[in-house]
C-alpha cells in the first residue's frame, strides 16, 4: 500500500486552524485579507498569518496560502508586495488560479512553491503535464473527475491534491459567472454570492433548488484515493466552524488508519441532505440536495462533543531527556528531538532535608508536556546522593526547554525563499486607432450556423463533434477554429480526433482551459484563447503569448476600461454578442428535476427570468437570460482586435443579423463592461 496522503484542512480563522492541527491535520490552507477566493471568511491578517505559520511549523505541519483570485493590472504591485512579505514569513506553498499572478510570483520569488488551484479547471493528464513543465509543484484537478481520470493524472510527475469532503459547487470551478452576472459578485474574485443555492426550477416549482448539490464525501474511499496515488486529501470549508474542521479531520484520519469514519456524525455537523460520491464513481445520480431543518438541528446537539477533539494541543514530537543533578553544579537538562537538541541550566541543587530528588521525581515534572507539542520519550539522569531540587524549579526548566525546542522545530520547518525579483516588465504598446469594421469570429453550435456565419466572419469556431466532410466542403479548413468540449471526458479520443482534423487542414484550436492548450501544443496546432481562460490582466495575456497562443478573448468579467489599458503584444478579443454562459456543469438540472423526456430547455429563477440550458452528452451550460449586445458600442472597445459572437439557437437569418450588428429583439445586457465586479 502506498504512503499515506496528506490530510489538508481548511482554516478560515485562527480558531479553525488550531482545531485542524489539534485534530490531526498534516497541512492547512488559509486565506489572507486580500486575494483569497473566500473573502467572506474571517481570514488572516499579516500578524495572524505569521503566528499561524509558527503554530503550523511547531507541529511539523504545512501552511498553504490561497491567493486564488484573478487580479487586475492595478493590483499587480500590491499583489507582488504581498507575495514578497508572506514568502519572508515562510509560507509553504501558494494556491493560484491566475496565470498572470503566478508569473508575478515567479518573477518576485523565483523559488516560490506554486499549486494550481482547482479554479484552473484542470481535468486531463495533458494539462497536469503542461503545468508541471511550467513549474507548478502541485495540481488540484476539477472536482468533477472520476476515479479513472484521477488515477491517470496521478501518474504524471506532479503532486495531486483532491477534494474529499465538503460543499460542491454546481459549476466547474473557475467556469462560473452566475454570481458576477447577477450581482457583480465574482466567484473568480472571491466574492461569490452563492446565487446557485437560491430557488431555480425547470418546472416552475417555487420549492425547487435545481442548482444546489449535496456535499461531497469520499472519506469511505480514502484507501482507493491512496491506491491511485493522490498526494493530498483536501477538506473544503474555509467558511465553516472549527467544530466542522475538527470532526472532518478526525474522521478522515480514522479512515486512513483503516477504521470506518462516522458518516452520521459528519452529516450531523454539516451536510445538505447527506453526501454524494457521484463524480468519483461516475454515477452522477442523486447528487442534488439542500440544507434542511433537520441538518441544522443535528449540528446544535453535536457541536459540544466535538470540542473534545481539539481541547488541548496534540503531542506530535517525542523528546528524550537527560538530567544532571550534581552537588555544586547548576542543574542541567538536555533534550533531543530527532536531529534537534536543546539544553537549559538552573540553580545548584540544595541538600535534601528529608526526601532527596530521584529520577521518578524528575520524570514526574519533566513529563508534564500536555500544553506543548511534545511528549516525553526516554528519560535518563545523573543524580548525586542527598540532593534536592524543588518541583517548581524542575517545572521552570521544563518550560524553558519546551520553548527552546519549539523555536528549533519552527526554525527547522520554516522554508527560506529568495525574494530577489521585481514585477515582470510589460511591453510599451503604441496602438493606432482601429480602421474599418471590427473583425468578427463566431462560436457556433450547429452546421447551419457555421455555414451562415462563414461569409461574415474572420473565423468560425465550430465544435469538433460537428465537423465532417460536408462542412469542410462548405467552409475552407483555414477559416475554421476547432472548439473542443469545454469539459474533456475522453482525452485519448479527443487527441486522436484533433490529429485527424489537423490532417484535413483544420489546425486551429479554441482553448477553453489549460487542458486544450496542452493538447494543442502536443499536436502542434495553432492556439486561440477563449474568455474562459479568465484573462483579466496584462500579465496573463503575456504569459499565454509565451505559451504559443496567437490571441485570446479577454475575460467577460473585465470592464471596457480595464480592457483598454491592457499592455500586451497578444491580440485580444471581446465578446460582443450572445448569451453568456453562467455555469458549466456536469449535472443537468433539468434532467434531475423533470427528466430528459420532459425537458423544458430552460430554468426559471425566483424573479421569473428564463435561463436557457444548452445540453451536451458530458456537460451542460446554463446561459444568461438576456443577450449581450455591444454592436452599437464597438467604439468603446478600442483595444479589441476582434469581436466574438456567441450563438445559441439562432437560425441562419438570425446568425446573419447578429453578425451585421443589428440590435436583437428582447432584453439585452451590456454584461460587465461598465458595472464591473467586486
């Protein structure tokens, strides 16, 4: 059986951190007051972070700092300074979503340890290989993967961290724009408003929660995860109470030790109608649930008993001690903990008036280490006859010794970095005013749309599944950009399919995530970036250019002003028409509520708005109710080198109208180009 994986616990507050360590966590992940994807958690001030690191390192545990939000150009300097200051504290690793942020980190602290957040939406071995080659020490794959795919990723030469317990987002992480579009609270900026937990229905039911999943739990499958090579088992919950953290850590530790975890206890502490393992098993059934009254009531009765799990420090280091008590010499105690040692001296012993100090008396006082991370192993002593040392003096020596050992252990476990760099330089861009019409590219869903769009588009972006000989007769291959699935469930099939299309002359690939970038690079294709890469700053754009991308559509969360200020040689595009995707999910909410046979094609929210649902075999896209339209405001996107038109159910006539810049019927939106996000 392979080595036990790391137990990685969430800590949204100092109290939760102590609970995690005392319950048995090997590592914790926390957020600071800035740049963290859980901005609503208490999080850690710089002073609290310094103390948290000392506490973790005294246990021999690691602390990973989540800086997993997309950052703007205006934040780059303060982000860089934050990385510089926190690296000096000895952070063990950084969890990052934004490729530009990662590049800033590499520039300022070249030896920083960087983990690719689950928000990068990694779901293939190819992406894991790519990120390993780019210097990422660890990859946190998407939560929607099954056992086989996880096992394949684990065979790559990079650490793999997998979520095993806690809340599940309906959307693939990093691909959710619902909260941003509804209320400008961006999940990618750490401000998710959890709109998905509100009522949504495919049938018009007021009680349905069509976008709310049960909590995940793979604790009963801990051995399977260890067998396939997972390096770190991650518990979700930086918004949760210390009791939740302690119970989850304790039960996961129990599971890794070969005992059955108490799932009833965990359900009582927090769940949404129980737990699911549907992604891991591949059986995506019975995965939906909400927080019920019984769940809340159970938690109230269980919380007091959980306190016992973290009432006292956990003793993790064994210390051997040797005491010397000799007449005319100061009492001395030496301690050895692994390859660390410390020594203290006190006053000379007195002559015993009645009962002299013996080794049992010394052991009684020196073994009182319950408020430290140490436990006494072997005690030896050299004690002269007829001598006496008061218990209080021995206790003082023990405290001094524990303090010195603690400092030595902390020093030993604190990494040292070399913050030698500065922000990466951005190119000075002198742009001429755009002449003529903005070139358009059209992302199609059907052959009919592709043919209608071809004459009016610079490129047509077409799903690989619908490209056949007939379409290639109607549209020259050099005008096609292949769109792979946004979620790749069969990496080998897709790679073979792309190689086949390349032989037919279609060699351009629309890259939705690092997965398609990786596959495209391995096949030698020409790469074009989608807005789903979440390019929100100049550094990300420049980094993608260094990976070989020819251009990229800017994040749909960027404002027109932010877009205009981007400094990059990479050609940039803007979405100018279409129903923006709010969610990418591997569960169909309509199928769950009413079944495929009664598919309504949309969800209704509590205000009566209808959100179209675009269905494919492996995933579903929940789309915005209103059409984005910028055809009459293209002059306000002067930085755009091209515009992207997104089609859903438009026919040939409507496709032509969309590309002509005609204002569509019905409700329109300007997206986030003017109101922006938090």
